[in-house]
C-alpha cells in the first residue's frame, strides 16, 4: 500500500520518489498531502473567531479616533519584535496627521520578568499614554489586569502563550484560551498579531483578506520570521504563513530585506542560520535593536544595526558554549530529566552569564541528554529558570506550582519562571516527583522513512521548516542512520541495524 501511494504521489505531485515516500507515510489522504506540499494563503482562517477580536479592534480604532496615545509592550525575542513591528506599522497607517503618538517598549527580561513593570508604565503614562497593548505577552498572569487597572490604562492583550485563566476583564486575544473557537491554536505571537491587524484594516479601511495580504505583503515576511524563530508547530496555518512570507521576502524593497537579498534568493535554511540567530542577540545588548532591525528607513542605518548584532552573535556563541559546559558540570541527571542549577558565586564570576542565554543552554542540555531539561540561574537571591522538553507539557507543570513563582509563562515545550531563592528546594522536589515518566522511545529507534544517499538531501527541502507536527525525517543511506535539521545539515545517528 505504501509503495503504491508513494508512486502515486511521485507522479501526481512531480516530486522525487524518496520525498514521496516520506509524504505517503505522513499523509494517507491525497488532499492533506497536497495542502502540505503546496501551502498558500487560501489555507488561512478568518480572524473572526479569535476571542475578543471585535472588541479589541473597536477599542483600538476608537482610541485612535480619540487621539489616545498608545504603548505597544512586547516580548524581547524575534516573535515579539516582529509582532510589535506589524502592529506599530498598522497603527501608523490608521492614525491621521501623526496623532496619536505610538510608542514601543520591548521588555528587559531580567528587569521586567513575565509581568507588566509598573515603573515602565508610569514613565509612559507621564508621556500621555492611555492605551496599553501587549503582543506576545500578558495572557498568563491575572496580575497584569490589576496593574493596568490601578494605573488607569486601557489594556488590550494579544498573545499566544498558554493560560489557565478563564475570566478576562479586558480584551484578550489568544487562540489557546479555553473558550476559543478559532480553528488553529498553535499560532506564534506574531501570527495572532497579524490576525488583529487584519481585523483593524478591515474595520477601519474596509480591506478584505486578499487585498490586505497584497497591500501589506511585508507583514507576511515578518510573520514568517517570527513564526520560525518561536519554534511553534510547523503545520496548518503556520506552514502556510511561512511559505507565503518566504515568497514575499524575495520581492520586498525595504532595508532589512534588501540587505539579505544581496546574496540572492532567500530560503528557509538561510532564515534559520543567518537571520534568526542575529535577531535573538538583540536582547543581550539592547532589545530596541530588535525593533530597529525592521523599522529603520535607510540602508546605512540598517548596516550599522546588523554589524552590531553580528558582533554580539559572535560573543554569544562563545558565551553559550562556555556556559553550557558549566551547566553540564553541575547538572544532576534523573531518569526522565536533567536539572542544572548555576549558583550565585559562579554567576558573579562569569561575565557571560546572562539570563537571556538560559533558553539556548537548556535546549542544548535537552538535546544532549534526550531528556526534559531545566536550567536555573541564581542571581541576587532570585532564581531564573528555563525549561525545555520533547514530551512534557511544561506550562501545565509550572501552573501546578504557580504559588512558588514570582512570575512564569510559556508553551508546551518551552517555558520559564522567576522565584525567590528560598523556594528552590521545593521546586526541585516537585519537579523530580512530577516529571517521572521517561520520554517516549528515542527517535533513533524508529524505522527509517526512506533510503537516500547523503549527497541528495536537498530533495527534502519541500519538507521545511521542521518542528512539532512536522519532524525531520529519519533516513538511511543503507549504512548509516541520519537525519537533517532546518539548515539542511546532516546529523549522524550511528550505524543502521536492520
């Protein structure tokens, strides 16, 4: 049956037989296989069923008509930068005569944490801000509602993180809300923001979907970058958005895109290897660089930004390698997890020990041990933690322990928190009792999906980008077992034992 379907797909889709073998094992339905291989804008859903989208759109447009200054408060990562850029440009388009003022604030994770920072908000309120819109941020903690209310700010949340909340006193867009009727819950923060902006253009200017995608095509390229960077599920709308964005990237004439297009057409491996890592470095120096990356108007200014970010990236690579070795040395290994606690005295002596590097270090620990990984950095009597997993729902885990934390947030497979140092032992005790089930069988033990000579891996580019829901294929050349990553690098997995 698989053989017949592989031959059928190879012929019908005009693709290599080896690629057809992968597709036939993952999609027994012809229509599903076609949607996967040929993603397009027709596969995107209307924003109408996102929770609170009409209310949020109305409040934003009315606020602009009233001349109320607006602050966009965003996460300090590529998903947040791209989301904030899309919303910022939307609000500039909608306002008239350069009023009201639109401000941007990317969080400083070490200073601000996972909740709104009242000190920051007071500063912007003094400038005249009346409306606060969070993007890629804010849904997980009800304290955000209280902070905004007490400061007399009208709050609108646009987020994609997990939430256990069921009551929202402010408009709160998130497809992961328990009451959401939106067909796809796994959008990145920038994907949810794109839907909000789509709704704003429709209500304010009467733009229908197709016209919106055509007139604001650069938004698709931004959404693609943020989606790829945030490692959300690589299926359904996310896949369609990535392919639409990649197509647009190779045509737009704005400084950040033109810089990279000098090398020729852009593909997914290039996005993963050359753009996302550079953007991730902005938070290590000044998160505003992540916004300036997309917003500067001149090529000369962009060249200075990218030069600075590349310099930071080079430092970051060295720092992460040294910090990973440090985390490895102090790691405690359990049957189904690994916990690495980096003590305060070490932090004080290591200049490269930045909280923003914790996520990358934890991912390396997870991949090194093939277990759920937790890295905790102790700094000034506080613990900052990052978690990464293949198979544990990390947000649910943290939510069960929420009384231990100052703040927390995240997704199924990636999450973070801060807490007072006195709660560390209790957290470790809870983690080791909760995460007891070993990970599902190692992917190396799966049967290869097809046989392919390693020189022909480019045949599998149509499978990109890989991620949850669309894993990289397990392959053999008849001798070795191997797979590939999003940069099309070969990852050796040992000899194939038939």
